[in-house]
C-alpha cells in the first residue's frame, strides 16, 4: 500500500494542478484500504476507475 501512496504523491507533484487525473486500476485489495480512501478524498482531482472483477 505504501507504493500506491508514493505513486499518487509522485503523480500529484509532476502533473499540472489544473488537470484531473483518471487512474485505471485493477480490483486489487490495496486500492480499497482506509488510508488510501482518505488520501483520495483529500485529492479530488484523482478519479479511480476499476476494471471489472471478471476482466482478468
């Protein structure tokens, strides 16, 4: 999960603030941790999109 948070921080620093960010992720459980959810609430420009569970 630390890697996910570090990735979001890196993306946030390096992409222009006025752009919304749409991140396509798999259904892996680390994307649904409380810490990550709190971080995403503080970063409204991040939009998490998840692949369907049956897509693999």
